[in-house]
């Protein structure tokens, strides 16, 4: 048993000092959806999908980066929380290309999976799309930044696990972009090693491996509910 | 309740280039007095005074200082937020231009109280012409021996509104991209370089010396239940006499806008700039206090010739441009708001988008990472409440 007790969805549970709300929830079998969060890395806090209701807080709280405190009363799936999560998914889809049917990542796209789980249909919000030319010159990585949802996993992972800084962020607001070098396409002679870390972590089809002859598509088949 | 001069007491009276003129007005007496007190004693006075932050959020200053004071660690920082990025605010500029010494003194008292050896003033790049004056004030105070054991450095912003937000400001001082951090940890625990840090607006610090000299009880006599002291307002827009006015908190908005600034034919008033609230003329008797609306004290007046959708649209364009882009609701939501408001403005709006705007506003307010995204939809929410027919006229086919 842990040393901090709190209430989650009406049940008394406990966790240890320093754990986040998300960690405690997962330990207790409660599934809070996440997109930018990765277990091994420092929390990013960018996507906001993991928000939960904490009694006494006016705003919703990001569960992936908020430590638990004694006596917290948390709702992880209240109607308010679910509606906010749906809108967030719709906002990510608002500028995402509708090319799922021909996308390499279609059957393992986390954005699609989260959308399916939250029963998001046609998004209510549509904005202009962000078009960037495909970067396919490197033999280890293909980047299609039109599909990027700016979760920053690739930026954080490259730095945290590989100790490199291949990617960083540039521009601001809606124009924000994960860039390589000073916003150059990843060229054929660039220093990227084929460690695959960012590719395996990218939730969408923005990063992928060049397909080699005879290779199978990655991931299981995605079954869509309903 | 009338005008009063606490913060602006020395403005126009002293020579901002000469420390001796400041000395004749009790200059640096508060710092000496504070250094003769315990840190807890100073914090107690500030708490008694009821002083709340003047940068927009209104957080109790004494509680903030106490938090940083009590956080473990030998290395602590105090920051003065002189980014003054909020649309329609120009009071901090006026203060620095006329009385940089009180600011230096206030920051030095903060440093002493919190236990910081290093202070920073984060000055917006557009105010770089104030750099000489501010440096002069710091240097003179240093030479006169008032800043022994405490160093003040100035950092210039680079023209980003978000860098006025405290966590983005700290990222910026650290030399990183100006982006908000998630909280907790709060700055008083892990702020600049992850060390305990307090950050205060220029105007907040301007009150400190007065409180230390005259006592928290004296200060707490002014104002309302939860808004003590005075507030400096930046009044602009459709008024005859735009400018900086200091009023006792709780004064009616009407007195400021119609009385002092001479506004006529008012349609609506935006209180607190781009992330502030919009109220119609009917509500002009609202008291100016944290209990109602205040923000950083920007009062922008619009008369009957103004178009609501035009104003809201431009406010949203500003905020979309200034969003740091880190979190989904603010980055994506602002873009959609701007596009949709443009459609309503051109008479091409869709009826269902009014409902969607409300849904989106809720999500932004509830889930954005920082105050920018959380407060960004206010202009839309308020005008949908008070000027809904203007939106309905923008629906295609009407
Ligand atoms: C988008 C945004 C912009 C801000 N800009 C400023 C600013 O220009 N100046 C300022 O003093 N506070 C600004 N703030 C408020 C600061 O985050 C912080 O609350 C304030 O500096 C704390 O000082 P105070 O407690 O003395 O008010 C801003 C907040 C947000 C969310
Ligand atoms: S490229 Fe992929 S991993 Fe990187 S920020 Fe975009 S969506 Fe996230
Ligand atoms: S998973 Fe918590 S903010 Fe993205």
C-alpha cells in the first residue's frame, strides 16, 4: 500500500509520493487517454488529452504531469472531461489531412484510435490544413510534417533517449513546426542514425521508415467501433 | 472614491535620472527599514496590506513571497515583470519613465525578504529606450550602497506577448523558446533555473516601499474587502483624455471612463486588454476591483460607431498570432476562432458555428496550459452574451 490516499471516481485509492495522477490511475486500472505522454520520458504536457477534474480546481488538470496530493478528489471520465477530450481530438483533426485511407500509419494511428475511443465522428472544427512537402531523401526516415500533431514526442525522445537534438520547435501559434536543423528537410547525407526511436513513437504517420521491398505494414489492423 | 497617489506618488515630482531627488522623498528608507526587520516581519506587513498582484492574476503578494522564502534552497531569484505586453496597457512604461527608483527599491525589498541575491527586470524589447534610465537608477542605487549583496540584471524580451506570462518569461530568461510550462511545480518552488522564484509586476513592486514605511494596516484601509489599495489604469480608445490614472480600488468604472477620461456614446468597454472581459455600457457602474473585473488595468473604450465583430476578430487575431503553440486547445482553437469570426464578419457565418464557438470556448478555458489560452475566448464569450444579435446578423443569408 502507498502512503498517499485519494479518491478517484468515487473509490478510495492510494499511491506513493511523487507519482502523477496518471500513474496512479493506470496502476488502478483506470484508462486515461494520452497522446504526448510517454512513460519513459519527462512529461511534455502539450496535447492536454489527459485532463481530469480535480475538486477545488477551476481548470481541468493535466494528469500526466500533476503529482498526487493527499485527499485529492478526482473524476477521470465525467461528462465535462469527456466533452473536453472530444473537442481536443477534433481540434487535432481540424488541420490534419484526410488521407487516412492511404496513410502508412492508418492501422496504428494513435490519433485515430483515440478518436474512435471517444466516439468522435466528423470533426465540428475544420481549419486550413498545413502543407509541407514530403521529406523523403534520407534512407532512414521519411517526414511528412503535414500530418504532425505537434505532440513533441520525437523532439523529447531524441534528446532524452538518444542524447541528440535532431529536432526542435520553430515558429509559433498555429504556424508552430517541428523542424530539423534550421528548418531544412532531412537530407540524404544528414547525421540521423537509424535508431528508429522517433519513428516508433510518432503517434501519426508524420514519421515513418522508408518501406523496403517485401516488408509488411506495421501494427495490427484497426477495428473501428460501431 | 476618488483618485489617489500611492504608486504614482513621485511621478512628475522627482527627477528619474537623479537618485538624490528620490532620497528627499523618503527614497530607500523603506529598504533600510525592511533590512532592520525579519523576513517574516516584512511578509507579515505585506500580507496585512492585502496587496494583490497587479499583472493580471491578482495573486496575494505576501503569500507568494512567503512561499519562495520557505522553499528550501540557498539560490533564489526575484523577477520584476516589465514585459507589459497586454493590449492597451502602458502604465508600467509611465512608471519606469518617471520613477525607476521606487521599482528598484521594491525589488530590493523583495530580494531581501525572499532571500535572493539576484534579481531580474524583464523589460519588453519595445521599451529598450528605457534601458538607459533603468540602468542608471540601478547603478546609482548600487553606488550609494543600497544594493549591497543584491544584484539586479535587466533582460530584454524579443517581442512576444507570451513572454509576459510568468513561466514563459522564465524560459526566455533561461535563453529558451518562450513557452509556458505546466504547473505545479509553481515558480515559488521551482522557477527560474528550477530555483525558488518570485515574479511580480512593476506596479505590484511600486507599492512595496509604501507598505513597509507606513505599515500594512495603513494600506488595507483603502479599497474594498478583497481589493486593497489603488490601481493604475491605462485608459485608451474612444475617450477625450486617454492616459494613466490611479484610482482607489472599488471606484466605479463610470467615474474613470466618463468622468476623468471624458468618454461619450459608449457602446462597450474592454477591461484587461485582449484577454480581458468586455462589458456593455449598461454595466458602467461596475466597481473597479478584483471582485468584478480588473486584469492589469487596461480600459479600452469603444463608442457606438464601432463594430463588435471587427473588434472581437482583431482581438482573436492578436491572440492567435501570440499563442506559443505548445498546447492543442490554444494553438488549434485560436486558428478556428479567427477563421470563423472572419466568416461572420463577412456575413458568411453558419448558424451552428455559434454553438460550436461556445463549446470551444469552454474547452479552451478548461484545458489550456496557461492564462493566454484560458482567457483567450473571453472576448467571444462576453460578446456572445451581450451582443449576440451582431453574430446573428453575420449568419449567411440573413
Ligand atoms: C499571456 C499572458 C501575458 C502576461 N503578460 C504580463 C505582462 O506583460 N506583465 C505582467 O506583469 N504580467 C503579465 N502576465 C501575468 C504574469 O503571468 C504573472 O501573473 C505576473 O507577472 C505576476 O505578478 P503579480 O503577482 O505582481 O501580478 C501575463 C499573463 C499571461 C497569461
Ligand atoms: S512528428 Fe510525430 S512525434 Fe513528432 S511532434 Fe509530430 S506527431 Fe509528434
Ligand atoms: S498526455 Fe498529458 S498533456 Fe498530453
